[in-house]
């Protein structure tokens, strides 16, 4: 279908976008790891950080810079 954009079927509202350096990667089990970006920002109320599980094979290591986007669909 010409001009069809599937992203319009499920419009998303962006809640937050966090760009940060990964502090460490923890192995949870044989299927997933946990990425943590906390640093010293936990003491600053306006700064966002995350602790999120991701499937193995992601290739991310401590020190890598990443972006996490939270959207409501």
C-alpha cells in the first residue's frame, strides 16, 4: 500500500529518554543480563537512571554509552 506507515497504527507517547554510560552488566541467568546505569546520579533527584534486563547476546559492556526510551503505546 503506497504511503502506508505502520507506526501510525500504534501512536506512542514518549515518557522518558535516558542517555547514560553503563555502570555494570550483571548476568541474571542463561537467557538474560541486567544493565545498570546509576553512577552518582542517584543522589540528584532530577537525574534519571535505569536497571533493566536484556536478552543475552547484546554486546554491551561497562563503559558503553546507551539510550533507553520509554514510550506508552
